[in-house]
């Protein structure tokens, strides 16, 4: 007997509603939920493969504990005993900073990842926190922190209403969008063009997104900040600055004009390898559009000037009056956000409150750069202790961070490691204890993070589509028990963690004169929370105290968990609305257009105007049927065009004597890999592209399908030493590499060129 169940898809940031077909405990089908208030039936191939991802036979079914050097199956009780016995003595002997915590990307795709790591970190008190943010979007947090005083106040392009979208270093036709949650991003881009709007794409590759655009600008990798600075300069020079209604909320316009005066289009054109006239046109088009939004992602963040590029994106939105207006870029308001406080001066945003031990990298948002994790483990210094134990939750940094070989070795040297991961993969294989969460069908879902980044305000919640199988433990309970085990409360009731958070939140609320529950009894309020589990009660609490909440009766038609459960396809909360100045938390209470740390980084950008790479540079790419490092084990999502190859422009291939399909050696600052060449004019000259997340050939993993076609780890080309200094973000794009053709006898194409191989072309020099 089959039945259907609704489940929000956790496989990317688009958060589509799915209708699952369930037979027994197995998900046998998935289609888009046409009644979902946000995704309206959209689904992509990954969502359609939900059942295969969910039912992968290589997913671990129960915990593993290392005994006599080998990971063996164990009971949950044994596993948590081992965690407590492994971590506590190290904390007591070396202090909390000797325990590192690594939080990987899927934490933003699970309820457990949103609700428990903050408690774990607070309880442990470690400063050795590393997350996927520093190989991703940390520059955006820093620019938001400096501009708006809140690192999580990230404006989102108003995709459905804008007249002009300038999309930089993002490829939503493969990624389905990032820091811009929009189910059916492709359809929304087509609709933009359909209503007469324009789409400009800035990307060194002619991506599927670029092919949809009115204009594709094949910028040289790593130079977005120069391009955007020059566009800003043009706005000032040509009198195109018009802040409109933002004027009273922004300070520093004149200072900014002076600071970027010398970033003229002519001064940056050669570095960007673009015509100065084109840069002027881009600025004029942006200013002339009735409404416009500048939006940038991975390609603009994971580069040496990532924070400056992220800052300039919002600077352009502000100077053209497009920040915080419909059709521009706005701040979403999620149902689980804290109720808005009145506008006014805030605490501001500080960087570098402490530093990493070895390279003295500044802390950012309480984190250290993931690139520095290996050295924080394997390098002794006069002061402080190296990391001796590690807690990795949903993270595979051996593949996703620079120089995986060094990190692999470092992880092998730890006194103790615990991994919360469904797979025994390249990172988890070093753990002493592996705690596997259940598959997504058996987990509840709410998008705490992505609803704060969504192009429409809405709220949805899915209860588990399938009951927990015997022997499984909910990931929320795993993280609650883990928290107790590492903070000296091993064995306590995991509900204590939820009760603690609920008590603290209500305690604060009843003392706050602006809160609808001011003066009430927190214990009575706690007793009124609904929800079948601790995490549900916490969701109920956040909803009820949130911006749309019922305030525990103060607004009877407001939100709470009960109401959400009564709307299984979600509740639409309307289009994005202007919110300034309320979200600002700067010390001035205004948007601080030229923050000190940014101004201090401009000389470095000025110097970059003279950079001209002499050889090839590396960029990444994503494939629609993949997701970072963890989906290559699903047969339905591999094969076809989803392959680990190096994309080479035909002219570069000809110059290097490389034929399509031939293995080539790619060498970077951190190492070399051998990978088949794929010759395509989808990359610009001088640029090669290798996808990340591959390299599944290490021993001791349990990834049957992935290890049969392992690919290579592109991050082995990086040495982890090149960072965006303001954010600590790794430089993953625009890295100089060498490519050499391999002429060994193993080359199946050595006999001669294929008849359809591209004809050699003389190499046009890079300016
Ligand atoms: N060269 C290059 N490198 C990159 C990038 C790039 O563009 N180029 N992109 C970077 C980016 S943007 C990111 S976000 C990082 C991602 O890097 P990571 O944060 O390391 O994420 P993944 O590689 O996706 O690995 C996720 C891990 O979580 C596990 N997992 C999956 N589902 C769950 C779950 O429900 N619960 C738990 N506990 N675990 C789960 C998986 O098995 C896997 O081990 O990679 C970065 N690395
Ligand atoms: N299918 C799939 N979807 C995913 C993921 C996945 O791995 N696979 N990962 C998820 C995650 S964790 C994230 S963070 C998002 C990322 O989402 P996106 O940011 O959309 O990621 P990419 O597809 O890597 O697009 C980045 C683009 O930047 C270009 N680029 C490289 N260097 C530069 C540069 O210097 N300047 C400019 N202008 N462009 C440059 C690359 O050619 C590439 O096309 O995707 C998410 N969704
Ligand atoms: S676009 Fe993302 S959220 Fe939607 S079905 Fe595909 S993987 Fe799932
Ligand atoms: Mo990411």
C-alpha cells in the first residue's frame, strides 16, 4: 500500500515542496507539490531523486565506535559513552579551545543543525569553530556586518518584480540559487525577461544561466571587485547617484566618492579584461532601469577581494536607490525571526575579537577560517594548544576545503574525533565515533536559515514523512545528547537542552517591555507551548514570539505551530517589503557606506589593477545533479555530463596540445591532479574549470558507487594560504594553475585526433 506525504526538499537552497510516495518505510517517488505556497510544483532532478538519496544503501544505520583501531557497529549508549570519555578529559586537560568544531553545509538544511550547534558551542566555550561559511559566503556576512551592523542582514534580489538583474558569479540554472531562496529560479529569470526586463550575467564561463541572459560579460576571474568599483565610480562621475528614499538612512556617500575616485573603467579594464566602454554601459543600464538588483554569489565571494566585491554589490544597490525597495534588493522577514526591535543605534559589528593560534587569522562572526583547520591541528606554537579533538557535524572538509591531503593527515593525528554524518566518507573515516542521522524522510523540516533569504516571505513545516526506523535516533536528539556528553552532563535527559533554551528565551521575553508576554510567568508560557517534540516546541516558541506570531494570545490571528500544521502546503506571508531603517544595527543607526575595515582594504584592490596573470587560472563549476561532496554515491545523480573533468577553451587546448578526453596534469600551489580534458568554449580563454567535491578514492570509506568513479579533489590544487583577509574566506576561484598534456601510453586517444575535435586556433593574448 502506498501513500503520499509532504516534505520540503532539503537538497538545495530552493526549498521546494515535494509530494513523496511512500511504500512502507521507503520513499519510492517524489514530485513537486503543486499546492506549495512558494514552489508551486517546481522540482529539479535532485528533488525527483529524493527517494534514491534517502534510501542509499550505503547510509549508515547505526553508530560506529573505534575499537582496536577499527570502526565497529555499536549501540547509541556505547557511542555517547565513548564521546564523553573521549572529549571530557581533553577539555579538562587542555581547555575548551583544544576541541575544534566543524559545521558543514547540511546544517543549514536540517532543523537539528539550526537548533543545537549554538547550544553545543555555548556549552563547550571553544573558540576553535570552523564552518563551511569560510569556503563560501563569509565575505557577504562581513560586508553586511559592516554596512548594516548585522552580519545576517543580507538583502535579497526581488526576482519577481525587478526590471533589471545584474547577476555576478552565480549559476542558478545549476545551483538553483544561493543566498536567494527561490524555487524555480530558472522560471523566475525567464519571467523577468518575459515581462521586458533585462538579465546581465558576469561569469568567466558561458553557463546555462549566461546563455539565458541579454548580455554575458566574461570577466577575468577574481576581478569582480575592480569591475564593481569602476561601475560605482561611473555612477559618481556621471551624476547617476540617486539614493531616493534611502537618503536619510545612509552616511558616507561623499567619503565613498573620494575613496574610489581612481577606479575608473580605464584603470580596471585591462585587469578585468573588459572594455572600459562596456563597464560604463553596465553602470548606466543599472542606473537607468526603473528598478534593478545587483546579486552576486560564489564566484564573487571565493576570491582574493571577496569582501570588497560583496560590499560593492550593496553599494551599487544603495547608490541607485534600489536597496529596500520593491524590484530592488530587500531584507526578508522570516516567521522565526526575532520580533523587530525599534530602529536606532545598535552594537555594530566587530572583527578580530580573537585570532587563530598559528597564522593569527582574525576571528570573524566567532569563526576561524576553515583553510586554517589543518595547521591548527598539526602545528605547535609557543602559546596555546593545538586542537586535539574535533567534532564534525555534516562536514566533509577533506574534500571541500583547500589542501585535503594535509587535513586528512591532521585528522588522522587527533586524539579524538566524532562525526555526525550519514556516510563513512573521506572525513568521517578518521572519527572515533560516527553518529549517523536518519535519512531526510525520517526527519522533520523547517528552513530557519533560508526563509531569511527568500524572495517571498512564507513559512512551511514538514513533520517526518516516515516514522523513525527502529534503531534510529532523530538528529535533533543526537545533537542534544552530543551537547550533553561534551559539556559534562553526559546521560542527562536530552529534553533538558530544549527546556534550557525555552526557559532562557522566555525569561528574556517576559523582562522585555516591548514583548507581548512582558511581565508574564515564563513557566506558564512554557506549559502553553504545543508540539510533539522538543524541537517542535522550540519552533512554536519562535513562531509565537516572532514578527507574525500570536504573542501567546496577544494577536489571536497570529502564527503558532498549530496554525502551521493546519496549512501543510505552507502559509504565504506576502512579497518582500521595505524595512529600513529597522534592520540596521550599526553604531550610527544608519547604513555606513564606507566602513573603516573596507576603506583600509582598498589599497590592496588598487594594487590589483596591475595584476595580469600570465598563465591559466582555475575556476569551479557546479552540476545540477550534484551537491558539493556528498551526492556522488547516488547512481541516479551521476553519469552523463556530471563528470569530473577539466574544461579547457579550444584555443588553450590547441596551444597545449591537448585533445578532448585526454588526461592532463593540472598543477596548482597546493598540489597536482590528473583529470580528463573536456574541450569547450563554455570557458573563456585563459580559464580552466574543475568541479569540487570529487576525489572519492581514499581507503576506509563506505561509498560503493562514488568510489567506483572517484574523480579528483580539485581542492588539492590549493594550499589554503590565500584568503580574503577581511573574511578569512578561502580563495577557490581565480587560482593560477599549469596544465600539461600527459602523453603516456594509457591515453586511449593517443592514436590521433578525433575527427570532431576542435581545430587549433592561435591564442589571442590576454591583455
Ligand atoms: N573548489 C571548491 N571548493 C568548494 C566550493 C567550490 O565552489 N569550489 N564550494 C564550497 C561551498 S559553497 C561549500 S558550502 C562547501 C561544502 O562543504 P561541506 O560543508 O563539507 O559540505 P559537503 O561537502 O556537502 O559535505 C556535507 C557532509 O554532510 C553529510 N550530510 C548530508 N546530509 C546530512 C544530514 O542530514 N545530517 C548530517 N549530520 N550530515 C549530513 C554528508 O554526508 C557530508 O559528509 O564546499 C566548499 N568547497
Ligand atoms: N547542483 C548543485 N546545486 C548547489 C550546490 C551544488 O554543489 N550543486 N551547492 C550549493 C551551495 S553549498 C552553494 S554555496 C550554492 C552556490 O551557488 P552559485 O553561486 O550559483 O554556484 P556556482 O554554480 O558554483 O556558480 C558560481 C559561478 O561563478 C563563476 N565564477 C568563478 N570565478 C568567478 C569570478 O571571479 N567572477 C565571476 N563573476 N564569476 C566567477 C563560475 O564560473 C560559476 O559559474 O549552490 C548550492 N546549490
Ligand atoms: S531545486 Fe533544490 S530544493 Fe528544489 S527539488 Fe531541486 S534540489 Fe530540491
Ligand atoms: Mo555553499
